[in-house]
């Protein structure tokens, strides 16, 4: 009996926690006297253990037992015990976030190509955050590591010659990606002791996922698509999404209930695969967005993590980053919260606010792709969109307007939050943007875009130069004029990049305490063989 993967510490509140594991065979999993029986899909065995009765404001070491035998912590671990920390009594809360982590050896060649790993460096800090938000591209299905590629070639030599021969094709192969990414000792220990929240982005399935209707029509016609998308969604639900949910949300989740009640692996696998296919074919059939409350009830922090990849509506003239069904849910959990929100964290894998020049470029491209410059302009716009990955909120103008309207409603409420911090990744750089709304004054609420990417996947120099060029004042002016020439109107917000962009591997941490908030930007470096995080910027602010 072995612990194949995990433990992953997922949901934590003042008295409860959930711990996720994958085991080698069916068994009873025990954590702090609380047990769960494994369930299986595709021949793999999983459990999510609900731990109750934790003391508020406490730190509790824990072991994992399989059928009574201790399997965690590992006997040869270089790290301390895994612990479950419940929220501090004073309400102070720290969340670290970022995205985009490639798996590669910690060797001279690995460091040369991908640099040091920010998550490994984070595990070495004396003070760990209270939560860790992984904003997409935890795994790269379209660019697997050399170790996974070798396994693919050994197992599927018959697929050679296909245009996806070196890509992940089904649920089983996705499990190899998670093993490759999460068995690294420092990351495994980090994930066992810091509560995790996760969202998926394009490389969790394939680059440019749902960029446009043209792209989607092409991809869904490929013979390998069904196995790929079913494997992607099914594995994402098991490995990432399930642990995002609170115990109450788990009780209401039909798919989780099916995993616990269906009689055998074959039935569960058929159910999960059918669910996964429906999730792609009809996005309204499921929801990947989620919310989580942190801190104590008296000093509330609400994280609303918005799926900006799977629930898109791509029909010309009706394009939306988040379809009507999903957006109605977002508005509800933001505007009808059942507790005071002192700090609102809006998370999206793709940034809401880009450098202003890039924002105007994406607005122009959306307009001409929709016919503002005729059929030739539409074809040009589509080529540019896919070639330059112009698919952020700025290129879905209806959804961008929905965001600004939501922010206006929040700051106009009876008790507006001290901060609205928009957390994002994806763009392989990091920056802080200071924003204000045009339609309503909000002196008591700070609005900031905080973008951090990558954990470990730096971009080449020419991409860095392009980013600096797009941020130049003269280029921003020129692109603004270009967008206006295609009929693109200005949006109801102003912003500027106050700090950044930076392009190294790193992580960003927000600290929330009472009405105050602060941001720490850290980047990874090598010191001999040791991977370290160094402070790049401390960004304390008042409520101005």
C-alpha cells in the first residue's frame, strides 16, 4: 500500500480542513482520526478526507495513514512535519499566487532553460503563506517535460507521425503530468502544509484554448480531440477542482456524490468521462469558478476565482470571456455575500488589466476580427489574434465592461471593501497596475491589478522587448488611435502600470489585516545549488 501522490492540503476554515490523496490501491485513508474510503476512476484511487474539530487559531501537525499504516511524512524527508493552520484570531491573512510552472530537472541545463523554481524556493521560507493560489498551467499537456515525453514514446510508439504525438492524449497520460509536477520533494511538502486553490488555463489542455470560434471549429474537428478534452476535464476535476470546494459545496456536488456512491471503477469512469465531455460541449452544465472565504467572520476576505477559459461564449457579435450563466453566478457571490467583505480578491488566470498599449491592441483586433474593416480585415484579425495570443479580457470587450460595472456596484455599496485586488497570471511577466473607475468615486476602496507569472517558465528576450515596446507612451498613443479608428470606444476605467513589468520566475504575496493591505513581489534566484526567493518590491498602501 503506497501513497502515490499528495497529501494536498486544500480547504481550511476555523475548525475544518480537507486533505486530498492518491493511493496505489483501495484503502481507508486517515488524517487526525478522520477517515475516508478511496474511490477509483481509470484504475486510479483517490480520497478527500474531511478533518473536523480543529482548534481555531492553531497549528496542528498531521500524519496520513493508509489502512492504519503511517505513510506520511516520509521517513527520509528533509522538511518538517506537515501542519494544518487554522485562521489567525486577529484576521491577518497572507496569500501567495502565480502561474505557469514547467517541470524540468534541477540541473545546469534545466536552470539554463527554465531558471530556478519559485515554488521550491517558497518551500524554503521560514514564514509560509496562509494559502497558495495556482492560476493556471500547473501542467503543460502540449509541452510535456522530457521525462514525460520519454514515457509517451515508450507507451505510444504507434502514435508517431501524428501532429500530437508528443502531447498528452487521455486521462492516464494526464496522471503522468501530475506525478511529474507534484512529486518534487519541496513542492510536495509545500502542498501538504499550505492550503491550495487552483484554476486551469490553456496549457492544462492546449495553447490558445478557446481563443476564438475559428480556433474552436478547427480543434473540435480533430480526431484526437474527444480523448484529449475528456482526459483534461476529468483529470482537472479530480486533481485540482475537487479540493477548491468547501464541505458544504462538496455535499451539493453531483459528480462527487457519484464518485462516492457508484459501485465500481467502470461505472465511475463512465460517469466522470460523460461529465467531462458535457463540460466542454455545454459549458453551462458545470462550473469551474469558485469562491472561498478566508480569515474570521468579523474580518472577511472573499476570493472569487473566475474561470476565464472554459465558459467563454465565442459567437461573433456575442463574444464573452464568461457566458451569461457564469457571470450571473459571479455577480451573485460578489454582491450578495453572506458576510462583510473587507477585501475582495478577484482571480482570473488571464489579467483583467494589461499594459494600456496591449489593451488597445486587443480591442482593435477584436473589432476588425468582428468585421469593422471588412472580410479581409477579419481574416487578418484572426491571424493576429492566434499568432499573438490576443485573448485576454481586453479582447472580450463585453466582458470587460461587465467587470467595470461589477466594480462600480461593489464600491457604491453601503459598506464597500478596503481593497479590490485582481489577481492574475498567464502573461509570463509580473506587474502592479493602479486603477480607478470613471463612473463613480471610490476614495475608500483601492483597486489594483496584481499579475504574477511565471513560477518557472521565463520568456525569451524578444518577448520582453515587445512588452517594453507596447508599454512605451508613444506606442500606447498610436495603438489607442488605431483602436478608435476601428470604432472601439474607451472603457469606464483608467489605470497605469505602477511597477514592473518584471520577467523572472517568482511569486507575489498579498497581506490583508483589518482595513490595510500590502503586496510583496519576490523573484527566484540561484545561490550555488540552492533556489531562493528575494524581495523585489514591498508595496504597502493606505486606503487611497
